[in-house]
């Protein structure tokens, strides 16, 4: 690596990988005492880039699976405490393997980036959009009223279906997505696993019914499950203050 003063080196999180980060940290350790205060600012930029590297998906810039799981756990806790409705949507790109097989992985990457951008345009700034797998995405929608859940899912689906993605010069491609959704039980201690399992079932239903559609859990299925009842009773037993009037 070319030696330049730390303050003169720019940190680009998009080009940063673990090996490069380790080299930069070693260089910082050797030069930090001689270049304060500029090197402190540079080191802060490096740490910020490392945070992005650990929490963001490199291809799309969306939150990655690790950060999504942490956010989902926080949202489960928030819903249990506040009683506000929260919707989890999981979706994937229909027939994505055919895109890679026909047009190549470079085209597949362009499709994923375009779908990610379309999803972001269809939701609120407060909603969290994550890439959780190859062509799989998830959206956490806090404070989302139950009666608008399907409309939100349909808006995301329609925004993606309207895309014309240029996968090579002059060649445009249209793709569709399938979505599944479920609301977190309100005022009830649930778990991220139970919430994602219920959402996953609706995603499989959307695929089984022909793809390019959104399926949300019927309200009757949103009742508290046996597992969630068990978690609720365990919480009450472990907190003696719950028994006081």
C-alpha cells in the first residue's frame, strides 16, 4: 500500500474489505502518535467505514441480514411494550435463477440493485429494508395499521413490476416479486423466529398461488399462538409485580 499521511487517505466503504481494514488499522497504529489530530479524524472515518461494512449489504447498500435480525428483535420488544401494530414483509424475485442463467450474474446483480431501489421508493423513511439472501429481501414496517398492510405490500409489488431494467446495452428486462406478510401480535411477548415463520408461510403461499402477488396472514391467524401464550405466562410468573393491582 502506498504510504501517504493518514489524513490524506480517503476511506471508501464500498471498496473496503476485511484484509484492507486490517492493513489500515496496522498503519494507523504505527503512525497515530506522529500525526495527531488529523490521524484521529482519519481513524474515525475508518471505524465508520468498518461499521458500514459489518451492517450493510455491499451490493445494494441495504441493511444486511445480521442487522435485520437485530432490528427485528428490537421491534418485537417494542410492539410488546407499546401495542402498536408492526408488519413484517418478506419477498423474493420470481424466477431469479433464470435471469442469471440467461443473462449472466452481472445482469442478476443489476436486477437486485434495481429491485432494492424500487422497494426503498415504495416505503417510508422510517421503514427498514434489508437484503437477507441472494434474491431475498425483508421489510420491517413499524406503526403500520393492520388495514393498510395489504395496500403497502401491493405498492411494493407494483413498483417492482413497473421496472424496466437495462441488463445489457439496449436490452431491457422486467421482473416480478412475490411477498408474504404478517403482523406482530400486539401487547404480547413474541419472538423474531415466530414472526418470521408466520411471514414465511405467507410468502410460500404467494408462490404457490402463481407468484407476482402479495399474501398477508388472515386476521384470524394473527391470534396469539400457543408458543406466544407460553412466553407470556412465563413472563408473568417471573415478574411478581405483574400480580400487584
